[in-house]
C-alpha cells in the first residue's frame, strides 16, 4: 500500500479536530458522535498503516536537502502508535461523561482530538527533524487542555507546563542540530546513524542535553515540577496525556535518540551513560517518596507517573537490548496501569467532588467496581505476579542486574525500593477506601454516591482485562518488544 | 492430575462458595467445609502417588510443581489444618456473621495458594503463590474491622509487601547468577559456579523475603500484632501454616543453594537465636492469651531457624549424621508446631467465642470445669514445652542434639555454639514458663471477680459437639506424635534418609537437655512470673510501651526521615528556589549590562571633556533619571513580574536553555583545544 497513507491518521484528527471549533456544536450528543467517529476512523487507519504499509520512508516536504519531513513505520512506531490507537477512542468515551458539565467543550474536544494526530506524528516520524517538529507541536496543542478550567490554578499550571516543555525542547534542539549535521540528517537507523568525523566530546554534550531536553516531557529529575502541577487539568487529560501520550513521547524520543541516532556503542560505559542512569535512578526514588508525601489524589498519581517514567529512562539508559526491552515494555504496561489508576481517581473525583486522599475513607463500599479495579491496578503497579506490572519489572530488573556494573545493580535495588514505596502510596488509598480507620460513615448515609456512569466504567474495565491478560500470558508482547530491541522490527 | 487438583480446586471452590454464599449464607458455610474436606482426601493420596506437573507460558516463565516426602506431608498438614479450622469456624462464626462470605472466599483462596507454595518445584512458582497468599491473608487480619485490626492489617501488609519485593529482588539476583530458578537445577548450578557474591546477595534477599512471612527478626513486628486480632481460626492458620510457608522458602533455598556455606549458616543461626529468645521473652511479658501464643509462634520459628542454621554448619563441616539430625529435628518441629498451634489457637478461640476477651485478668478461671478444653489445652502446652512423652520433646531434643553435634564438629566456633546451646535451653525454659502461666491462669486460678467466676462455672460446655471433637481430636495428635517410633518414620519419610534411626529419644544425655529446660522454666515461673508479673492478684504488662521496633525505627524512617530528606531536596530544586532565581539572575545581568553600556557613552564624553577640553569643573550631566542601582533593581523586578505572569516566561526559559547551550559549547571548545 502506498506509504502516503501514513499521512491520513496524522492529518485526519488534526483537521477533524480543528473543525469542531468553527462547527461549534450546540448539541453535546452530536459533538460526541462526531469526535468519536473521527478518533475511531483514525485508529482504523493507524492499524491499516501498521499492518499493511511497507517499511519505506515517505518524504512529505523537503526544505533543503537533508532537511525534510519524513515518515516511516518501524517496530517502535508500531508499539507506540498501536498503544495509543487503542487507548484514545476508549478514553474519549470516558471524557464525554466526565466533561458533561463543563464549559467550552467544543474547544476541549477540538484540542483533544488534534493531540491524537500530533502524537501519531511523533510515532511515525522517521528522523530527528520531524520528531522535533511534532514534539514542539505537541507542547503547544496541549496547553489549552491544561488550562481548560480557566481558574487561577490551571492558568498557573498552563504557564508552568509551557515553560518547562518549551524550555526543555530548546535544550533538545541542540541535539537535533548536531545529529542532523553529523548524521544521516538524523534518520533513525537501529544502531545509530552518525557519520565519522565529529567531536566526540561535543557529541556527548549534545546527547546529555538531548536526554534532559526530551526527558523534560517525561519529568526527569530536575525538570519534573510541571507534571504534578498539571494535574489541575481535567482527568481525561491527566490520564491520557500526562500518564501516556505526552510523557511517553518523551521516553519515545529519548529511546529514538539513544538507540537509533547516537547508537549504544558510542555511549556505553561512558560517564554520560552513568550520569543519565543515576539521574533516572535518583529520580524514581525521589518521586516515589514525594508521592507518599502528597495528599492530593491526582498529584500523588502524577508523582507515581514520574517515578515510573524514570524506571523507563533508567532501563533504556542501560544501553543493552534487554534494557530497551524492559523500558519499552514498561512504557506499554505502565500506560495501561496508570490509565486505570487515573480513570478510577477521576471517577471518584467526578462522583464525589473530592480531591484529597483523606476524603476517600470508606468510599470503596459505595463504588466497589472502581476501587476493586483501583486495587488491582495498584498491585499491578507494585509488580505482583499474575499482573502485567510484574512482567515489565522483571525485565527491567533483570536487565539492570545483567548490565554488570555496580551502577546497574544499585539501580535494580532502587527499582525494588521504589516498588515498595509504591505499595505504600497506592495501597494506602485502597485500604482507606475499603477499611478506613476512622470516618467510616463519611459516605454511608449519602444515597447519591454510587458508581460512575457506564461510559466511564467501560474503559476502566477494559484496561483491567488487558492488564491481567498481559500478566498471565505475556509471551507474544514480550517477543514483539524484544524483536524491536533486537533491531529486527 | 492429582497435583493440579490439589492446587487449583480451592480457587474454584472459593469462587463457588462466594457465589452460593451470597444467595444463602448457611449453604456457603457448608460448602466451604465441603471444599476443605474434598481437598483433604486428594492431599492424602499425594502421599502415595507423587508426580510432577508443569504449565508453560504463564508469566512467560511457566509454573511447575513436584512432590517429595516433605512437600507431601506439608500439603497434607495444610489441608488438615484448613479442614479442622473450617469445622471449628462453623461454630465460631455462628453469631458474628458480618463479612463471613468474604472470609470463606479468602480462606479458600489462601488454601489453594498454600498448596501451591508447598508443592512448588521452582522459586518462581513459590513466589507467585507466596504473593497470592500474602494478599489474601491480609483480609483475615482486618476481618473484624476494628481499629486494632485495621492498624495490625496495615502493619501486616507493609511487611508482606516489603518481604515480597525483597524476595523478588533476590529471585532475580539468583536467576541472573545461577541461570535457573528450578530448585533441582540450582544444585548443579551452584556446584559448577560456586557461591559468588551475587548468589550470596540473592540468598540474603530471599532469606529476608521469606523471613518476613515466617516472623524472623527483625521483620517479626507484624506477628504479635496480627495474630491476636484475627479471628481464632485465622490465627491458627496464620501461625500454624503461613509462617511455615516462609520457612519452606528458606529451607528450599538453604538446601539447594547454601547447604555448604558457613557464612549463610551463621547468619541464619544468629537470626534464629535472636528470634527464638526475643519471641519467648515477649511471650513471657504478654498479658493477652492470643498475643502470648503469637509470640510463642515467633519463638518456635526461631527454634526451626536455629535448626536450619545448624544444618548448614554441620553440612559445611562434613558431618552427614549431624546434618541429618538437625534436618529431621527442624522438619519434625515444623510439623509439631503446626499441629500444636492449631490446637492452642482453637482452644483460645473457644474462650473468645464465649467471653469476647483475651486479657488474662478477664478470662482467668474460665476453664476450671471444662474438662475437654482443659485437656486439649494441657496437651498442647505439654507438647510445645517439650515435656517427655509428648511430641515437642522429640523434635526439640533432635534440634538440641544438632547443636551438641555442632560443638563437637565445628571446633572453630565451638564457644559460640555453646552460647547458642544455652540460649536454646533458656528459650525452651521460657516456653515452659509462659505455657504454665497461661494454663494456671485459665484453668487453675479463680477469677478475682467472684460473680464472674460463678458465671464461668455455671457454663458447663464451652463448645458444641463438633467443635469439641475438633479441638480435642487435634490435641490427641500430641500423644500420637510423642511416640519415638512414629516420629522416626515421619522423619525418614520427610527427609528421605534414615539418619536418625539410631537416635534414642530417652537416653540419659538427651533427657538431660529437656529436663534442664523444664527446670529453668519452672524456676522462672515460680520466681519471676508469680512474684513480678502478678501484682496485687492481677497480671500486669511490664513491657515498656516505647520499646517497639515498628514505632521506634521503621515507621519514623518511612514516614518522617525519608520524606524529610527528599522534601528538602525538592524545596531546593523546585522552581521557586531554582528557576525563578535563575531567571532573576539572567534578567539582572542583562539589565546591568545594558545600563553599563548606556552609561559608558556618558563616561566617554566626560572623559574627553576632562582631558582634551580641560573643563575642570565638568561633571556628569544632571538628569532627572534615578540612580544607577535603583534602575537596575527596579527594572529587574518589573521584568520578572511581567515575565512570571505571562507566557513569555516560557520564552525566557528558552533563552536560558539556549544560553546554557552556548556556554556549554564555548566551554567544550576551549576544553577540547
């Protein structure tokens, strides 16, 4: 099939989403049907592209020689695009229910749908320039989503978000320029695409700027503060964008840059590698502890996201195929788990109007499905066997131990310790929901509190089923990801 | 097909019980008992028809089961204990039906998971079922949902999770170092590669992971809290079998990986001794019936760990016979302790069921005219104290014999072992003392409240016929297992060797150890307990409130110290402390440079007027403009204010990013050339 079809899933949601604004739907139902149709159609095209399109690159527009917008599908794009193409339509359902009472829904859904296309652009991009272009666009298109509520808190969050992501991207810009200069226009080739004749020290410097620059979107240690603050956004945004799409595109970009542009050979064993690894290791511990301290439900989960993103960065920075397998697996699996957690948290907040962890006391008996799934997701996130989180944690820790250096083993220990802290911050919520120490009757007499609507429960249950399926029978997915890490796909 | 049935049938039964129990509670109760009964028969058949079983693909690694003497016996004991506690539970839960279906559901799930652990052939399978039972048994602890129960439940969960994750780490380290997780293949792998640093680290992690469930020091903190608050059938299972799950894991790694590693042996021995002594001491101080029994469990786990340590030391010293003695001793003590605690906790349950209290003062004199209860409790107490002719005596003597062998064989640290021998004997003495304390309190003394005593005496029967049969029936095993011939057969079956066939239980030397212990116990009871722990006719708790490992060390570390440290880091690196000052500095520098550049023109003019044109009285042109520093300060503040309030703050960050890049570039260039 003509590779130009790759453009369809990117442009369709961007144009389709944009059209919501001039159309300015009055009827919520019509808008919902329209938006869902666009998103589902896009997902269909994504799968068509993933399964049918050849592996050739397609250049859409060429500025000058070696400086063009090019798309291509390979293993990593399949993983990332496949993952979000399943999640987006489902979370849209959730969003319809969640945003029912909100103002300015046209704007919200317009940007929400547009983000889908931009994220797919990141997934399909074939070189650093294209990746960077869509990366910046992603920052811009999501700002209105963060500031959606328009109150003081979300304005502040939006400013902060913009400052961090745009500032971060400017750091990464240097890496983009350097790789375009000294590489094959920054084309992604497994194993690295740099030519000879560059200044190694300068290249290393470019790498570390790129790591922290792209890492900003995945909230790596000193540049993380935007993520918890951005919890002021509506839950569909926090769940899909700040737990999966946006933050994972940071991981995606770092992985691309590390394995497909710079190449692991150059970096392995250098102090740069260990700086990145240790930053990630510190970051994951730090975030876990901060999550325990945090009382705001969504901010707590945001810190947990930060911690898990740093797992991935750590694992990717091991620079071994096993490490890449672990990192990418966790990207997928953490996406599923965190989606459940956020959607459950959102359901709680939507139904009760409360935001804080201490307000959860005893709500479990009122919302049994939501909080049972929340508990399962927590267990999965900790890494209890038979849930998917165990699989990715297994691969990451094995890779860290197998890496051989003392740093690797130290990182493995950090992973385990933070998994324990994860148990503290996740399970205390379930424990409060089902077995409160006090305030058992907070929601007892109140007949109004019950499960959220069907549209909200469907995605939650779906992700739970996916989580357990991967946990019990992970063979195919692990094979797929390790083929990517082996450079075969 | 026997093995998958034994492991997975209870899971199926649990779901069925929950479904039917929702409709009809009474039917749910009966179904739970029926499931346990149906589990018991195939478990017995396992003794005669072993085998292996494997399912590939689950969790990518697959799970596998196998049988041998030890595993089969424990599979049977687990099924037996579940059957008895469930039958007892039929009466125990008669009046407190709240959450009962949840209770049966999780009890049956835990049965399946326990069988899974006990029959597991590789560490992965052990780990999987171990985690399942950790979480399912959490609901036992919080079952009553009182404040104490929930608090204890949190502690239990905390330790269970910490144990599970440390175990996970250890498992991965072993997998990386040995290349396999199958117990049988580990033997060969260790023989080929030796005990490397990684293997040792993995072993320590596994020891702590399983030790958390076994109640090993310093992870014992959940045990004295969780056992008393759980319903009695649950306490019996927690103490009788779930602690043994931990021991199972420790024993398997010990036998297959570390059987000849002296360092590991010493570690297990020391931890065992501490657990043994501390448990006995805590039990002696306790004034709560079930808490005493729980601390006693901890102490007995210490005995078993001591045996494990001796087994390793003796194997390392090359003494086959001594190692065989220690191994038989510890396995028999596991069996004994499981059965004894079954009886004792059910007896305690019979007390709680009627008078809803566990404090010694309040239950004092309850059992004075209840012969079956009295007999059952007495048999349990005799068994656990190691009185000759009862079961605990034989296993304890074997364990003691192991230490004595060690003193002869391992001459390098004979003095250390001599100390352990005395710790062993004193702990044994304490056991006798606290059991005596419980027995005399419950069955001999009269309650200080005469009205209450009259009520107790009026009640002739504390249990219905079924419960009575169950409790008394289980206690008769103490006598059966007290016969040396039976024990020798059992040991031979479990260890698969005939090492102790020559062992004579009632030889003078062996009797001496037991009698010294009993003597110490009697003395402690008479002098310490009667005079110190009983004041003005009531039992007092002399243990200092503050001396609690959990609240003294563990909680503050997790809740205060770590977040405190990281919180400080956050406040340094958070935007208000780092980014805003950075932005301010950048703006300040910019304004400063701009002002200096602007003023420099004035300065040049002034310079020329003074030098070339010789205007002596020349001065700087007077303007209305404010002073130099003031301008800089004000415009900086203004710019920052503007920046922080709008979108251009982002652009400023961009500029800082680019500046950093430029600076870095320059630095790199200079550095390189």
